[in-house]
C-alpha cells in the first residue's frame, strides 16, 4: 500500500439480508467482511478506497453498491471511542472488533 492516510469509516447493513463488504481497488491490500442484517461495521481504510457491497440472494452474491470510503468517514471520535479499530497492513487478515452490533 502506498503512503495513503487511513480514515475511520462506518457502514450499516440496513437490509434484511447478509452482505459482504469488500475493498478491492487498493493494490496489495485485503479487506472483506460479512455484515449481518442490521449490523454496524467500523473499519479503517485508505482515503481513496471504495467499499463494494455484495448482497446474498438465493444462489449467489450480487454486487449491489459501490461507496467511496470518504462518504462513510466518521466525523467524531466519540462515536467509536469504545471500539478498537485496526488499519490492516497489506495481506494481514486479522482485525479486532470489525463487526459491531449496536
């Protein structure tokens, strides 16, 4: 990953279906999480990242949305002060508390 500043982001699955949140537009960087219906996802990502939302249907997952992470940026640290958020390094697959249910 280049020297891109990471930003804290927040996504909510407002559907009644399971979704997969994925960032694939950043070279040598991996992010993919399952987001259950009604669940909140806090994560850090480079400013130029795009979050892809894949919604599960009967037999497959369909790309249902692409959102620039800057649009998901959290404006106040008070929102997440009780959550530990980790910006993953290239090819590092572990995040702490990446799925948060409020």
